[in-house]
C-alpha cells in the first residue's frame, strides 16, 4: 500500500522562480480577475516536469503514470481575509501535492488532515497538522484524507499564504495476460 501523507522540506530546486511565477500571475475571484489580495485562486499554472517526476518517484511510480486534471495546477492565496475552513475539504483527485511558497508564515498556520470514520458524515479524526514552511511539499492521498486550512495571513501575494497545488490520479499499469507455454 502506498503512503497516505508525505512531507518533504526543501522540495523545489528553484523555489524563488516558482514564487516569482505566482507573484506575476493574475488573481482570480469567482472566475474573474481581481486586485491582488482579494481572491483565493491565482493562476492557473502548469506543473513542471521536474516536480511531477519527483512526486511520482516519492510514490514509487513512473511519471507517465501520474495524470493531472486538464486544468493542471494552480497557485492559491489565502490572505488575512480568508477565514479558516469550517469543514473538511476533499479534492476530486486521488492525490494532491502542495508546495508552500510563503517566506514568513506566522506560528499556527498550516493544514490539518482528517480521516472520516465509518458510521457518519460528522465523525472525523484528526491525523496530522502540517505547519506552513517555505518550500515544503505536502503530498497526500486526497481520496483517503480530507484537509482543513487554518486562517490565512498577510495582505496580498507577497506576504500572504501562497502555495502551488495540483491534484492527480495514478493510472494503473495494464494487467499482463498469462500466455500458455
């Protein structure tokens, strides 16, 4: 069985370039461009081949087996106007990768991961809390774990909670057919 949650510090070889791409991207609110610091979605953005291959390697699979959704990845901003999540959030893909790009996060900023218990929609068990740390990869099985974010911080892209996120599925290898000898 594959891991459910993996954390890698110092993940991206050039986090400054990734952050620069995020700072240059338009901020989007409800699908419409907005002024910096007023939206949650910044992007979309592609996932570079190095990041995809490294994540695949961490999961023990080949890069050509990981399939991102058609929209690729996205930069996400959670500034001080974005409250913490009230309810657990589940992504529509099997796996989710998040790279934190915030240079100076305050204490207590991070993601709480939860596992839903059998027996009811409101029965959740907290599994882990992962603090925001610059260039930290959080890779988790989003078909198993849900997440809840702490409140955002900062006033805009330069000092807010900024991350690069992408979801993906792993395509199974085709089954081999046994041949009679």
